[in-house]
């Protein structure tokens, strides 16, 4: 099961394995407070895509398409992440303020659509 959580929200035992899915470390957050288990920077959107999107809601659909295209080209890392997600509860940790339109949301949906990853119910 994949959960999503802001990096600035306190970690919880229910988070399972906490994976930071950002290319940059969240501002003002210590490694101790973040309690990150893994940080695969190369699964995050490229710097060019991140800068282009700039969390502009009007660019959301375009961002989703472009990030999915990047994930399609990053098959090895996607497969590694899918294997990790099959081992139990995983929480994708992200820094964005917008909890509905960010790269972690796209990554979670992408992996669930690929199959073999348990979707969260409820």
C-alpha cells in the first residue's frame, strides 16, 4: 500500500517505509525530523520539468503527462520502487504545499496503474 504525506507532517509508525520522492531536500527539515528511509532522487521529476511546472495549477495536466513520460523512460528505477512497494506499507514523502497536485500524487497513481502495487482502500 502506498500512502502520501507531506515532509513537514510528523512521521508515524503507520507510515511504514518512508521514501522521499523529491529531488531536493525539503527546506528547514532536519534528517532526524524527516525520518526518511530511502531517497531515490532519480525518481523525482527532472529539474527542468519541476521548474516549468512551478506548482502552477494551470499546468497540472501538462505536468502529469510530462512526468509520466519521464517515468516511462526510467524503467529500472520504477521497477525497483514497485518491488519496495510490494514489501508492505510505504509512504511517499513530498515537500509541496499542494497535497492534491504534486509529483508524489502522479507517481503513486502511475505505480498503481502499472499493477502489482496494492491500492489504498478508503
